[in-house]
């Protein structure tokens, strides 16, 4: 076996292995690029941006503007934008309902105060009426007593007149 032949075979096999490694590296790079591109398309942007938007919404900031790529109708960021709009709508309706409840509560409180004032006024008028009825009752008793006395005096006078007529 010649050393030149062995060196040639080793070189040939080293070149074949190197070329295979380059082809394999190129294939892996292409597959990685396709996977990365697919993930970015599914997310709708960079993962850090999606995470930032999600964090802002979780903190209650429903006014954060979400930048979408043109024509994006199926990415995670598009879904986040739809969710953000729905949540803002729900919060708005809840706020309107709470304001309505607060307004109704204020009106009920005002009505209760008005009713309380009227009730106090009616109670005062009723007390005055009761006092007047008591005075009227006292006056009627006094008039009845005076009528009895007048009747007795009239009967006495009648008796005296009859006796005077006999005399």
C-alpha cells in the first residue's frame, strides 16, 4: 500500500465528510429559519413584543395600541387585539351599569329623605290635630256641664215660678 494512496483516500473522505457536514448544516439552518418564520407569523411579531403587550393588558391597560402586520388576521397579536377590544367593551358596559346603579341609589336616597320629611310633617300635623281634638273634647265636656247647670237652674226657676204662682 502506498502512502500516497492512503493520503488521497483520507483526503477524499475528509472532503466528503466536510461537504456532508456543510450540506447538513445548511439544511438545519434552512429548517430553523422556516420554523422561526412560522413562529413569528403565528405570534404576529417578536416574542418580546407579544409578552410586553400581554403584560400591559394583564395590568389593566386596555388602551395599549397593538401594532399588527398588514393583512394579519390569524396571529396571537391579532387575537390579543380582539380580546382587548372585547374586554374594553365589557368594562365600559360594567362602568355604565355601575353609574346607573349609583344614580338610582342617589335618587332612592333623595326619595327616602323626602318621604322622611313628609312623614315628620304629617306626624306634626297629627299631633296638632290630636291637641285640637283634646281641646274640643274638653270644651264639649265643659259645655255639657254648663248645660246641666243651666238645666238645674231652669228647673229651680220653674219650681220657684210655680210656687210664686201659687202664692
